[in-house]
C-alpha cells in the first residue's frame, strides 16, 4: 500500500519536472505551424497581387464585352471568352453534378458491396487523371466522330473531370450525417429513398455544395481538355455544335503572343477568370449559409447558443 | 387468439415467456417475440428469447450493460435490417402477423410501432412542427388541418406543448436535451403507433425531465403497449407493470414488476435487483 503511494508521488513529480520542456515544445510547434502557413500563403498572395496589379489596367467596359481585335493591335476584348466560360461551366455542371451526386448517394447509402468498392476505387483513380487525357478521350469519341470541334465535346470532357470530385465529396458529406437520423427515419416507417433525399441530404447540403464548388473551380481553369474539344474562337457563341472561346484558352493564346498589349490583355483575362470563380463560390456559399438550414449552419448556431 | 397461445413444450422451454402463466388463454397479447436470437458475426447477443407483451401495459427490460436489452428491443421493429452482420432468427408477432415473414414489407409494420432512442435525435434541419409531422408528411399526408391537430395532440401527449406552442417554427436543435427527447416522443406518437418502444429514453436527462417523461409513459399506457429498456431499476418500478431481467443475452426472469422486485425467483435476478452487481 505504502509503495503504491510512493510510486504515485514519483509520477506526480515526473509530471512537474518537465513542464518547462513541454511548454517549449508547445511554443515550437506553434511557430512551425505558423511559418508553414506563411510559406504557403506568400506565393498564393503574390500571384493574386500580380494578377490584380497587371490585370486591372487592361479592364474596361469594351474589354469585357467586345470580340478580340486584330492580333497585336491591343484593341478589342474578351467578351466571347467570358460568355464561353460561363456556358461551358453551366453545361458541364448540368451533366457532371447530377451524375456525381447520384454516384455519391450510391456510394454512401447503398455502398456496402463489391460493386461500390470497385466504383470507389476507380472513382479515386479517375480523380487523379491528367485532364489532357480526358480531353484526348473526348476528342476521339466526339470530335473525330462528328468531324468538327464542338461545345458538346468540351462539356463532356469537363464533366468527366467534375463528376469524380462531386461523387467523392458527396459521399464524404453524406457519411458525416449521424446514423441516428437514418434510424429515426426508419423507425417512422419511411422508405429508404425518402430518408436519403428528405432527411440525410438536407443535413449534408452544405458539404455537398462545397464539393460542387470545388469541382466548378477546377473545371473553370482547365485549359488542356478545351484545346482538344472547343478549340477557341473569336466570335460570340453561336451553337453547341461549333467551336467556342473560353477564358483559359484566351489567356493561353494571349500569353503566347510577343506583343506587350496582348500580354496585358492576358493578365486582364486572368483577373476576370479569378473573379468569376470567386464570385460563383462566394455567391452560392452565402446563399446556403444564409438560409441557416444547412446542417453546419445549425451546428454553428447551436454552439453559439451554448456559449452564450 | 388460439393461434397465439404457445404449445406446452415451448412453454416449458421458456418458463418466463409470459408474465402471468396462469391466465394465458384470456389475456390479449399485442406483441409476441418467439425464440428470438440475434447474432453479430456469429456471436449471439440475444439467445432464444420468448416474451409476450400484453396490450396496454408497460413492460420494462432491465439488466447490466451488454446484456442484449437494446438489441432485443431493436428486433421488435426490424431495426437490425440496417445493421450489417446482424442476423435475426425467430418470430416477432404483432397482432398475429410475423414481422420477419418474407411476404411482409417491414415499412407497414414499423408504422404500427413507434420508437424512441437513447439519445434525442430530432431531424436537425427541420422545425419543431416539421419534426413532429415528418413521419406523416414524408408518407404523403398533406392536409394542413389534420397535421395541425396531430402536432398539438402529440406535443400535448409528450408534455411539450406548453413550452413550444408559440414557437413551432423554431429549429428543433435549439431545444434543450430534455425537450428534444420529448419532441422525439411526440414525433414517434404522431404516426399513431400502437406499440411504443423506448430505448433508455431518460438516460441523458436530468431528474425533472425524467419525471416528465415518466409521467408521459404512465399517461400513454391507457392507449399504447409500451416496452421500455432502462438501466434505472427505480424507473422500472415506477413506470412498468411487467419487468424482464436479461443477463448475457438470456431472458432470466419475466414477471409482474412488483413480484420481480420483491420476490425474485432466480438467484441472479435477486442479486441484480438488490444491487449486488450491475
């Protein structure tokens, strides 16, 4: 009995002895983490600053609305490219998001079998695919078959990039919804699809939206697959069967030209692209956060109530 | 009723299957569990349990942690369909229909059986009103007048109406833990079940909320068959008519509550209710 008490005293003194050392380690970890964040942020921040500094001088009403002028003249704008980017993002999302969301639901809610494990594995592989290969694939099966470049082919290629990302993030956010809500639904005699669509998805909504936004940002900046599919154009959109312009393509073309005025326009186009993607992200996030019925919105609110 | 009376041999195998062996013929049983065995990956969590639940009575299931009370309770609603690796054998009869027979879609029978879980689990994205009506709305009931009536009725039965009647549009997770649990009871009652399964409904609540829930249970007894799992023996004495004691997956003893606690037939039961282990 006595020896146990002595040992306890020893343990206690051990604890006291290394306080200073532990505080030091704590401080060191804090400093390392902070430094890493700074190191990561510096290039990101300087890119933004550079793009903004160079791009802002190129931007004017006519730059945003007009078709490109003759090469090297420094005249004209990137109107078709802005329009094309919005069209290609919209069209790819129309194809990629529903398929991605449904696959995610399958993986999360019905995914306890060999088929799902197979799908999950290929989904992960697919997610890491170089985008140019998907572009070449779309080129082979749509552009070569139809005999011309088209918006369809571009939307197809981009939706291939999109849907594995959407599927994965949907699966992850659905899995985060506690099992107890599904149990409660089951005990109320609800059918599985009703539980999934009316209870589980509404609780997972903000996570799913974040995933979709991630994929939109990703395809908004893709260049390589578009070279193989929509090619680029200096005219405004005419039909889904013809080539079309898009901002990444325009940036790429302008930046290769040996004229200062063209490169300045390239910076302007880059700034516009960044702003569009930022705008879509913030807009949708604000919309969903503000509705205050997302699971995480509620959770934050509940936390606040508790701390009050 | 004759179909429900078990044959003599199986009565011998399960001496405590019915809480009142003498009056089996003229008692009406709402729910009968027959030789129910549940195994998780080959290990039996509930071993060959046979129990009869009298209509409009409260039956408590007690026993130490891990004795299979909750597992058994979940069988009565086919909740194990959702659990991988769980295998259930035996029969669960509700009004003479076997819940586990192949021809039956469990969805229809779950609507006869309401369930309240250990932790309050109101749907987080729905208001109080929507939570109570979830089981009805999502099953296709649209009539606003009926829904309003049922909301008021269910919340009153769960002793929550007075606290929330001016705030029905408020989000359910802004309620306190005890209120959330009573909301879950109201939600279970709103689908107008005939049997109510409660899995330690008061384990996460303070004494006042517990008392309110116990009052609810006593009140509901007039119209429902209630089966409640509880760790709290005092609670079992307060609310239940019959008590089953389970130990390591076996049903050890199942009798009238008063008799089980004052005059236990089995040595294990006696030790447990006297607090020698648990």
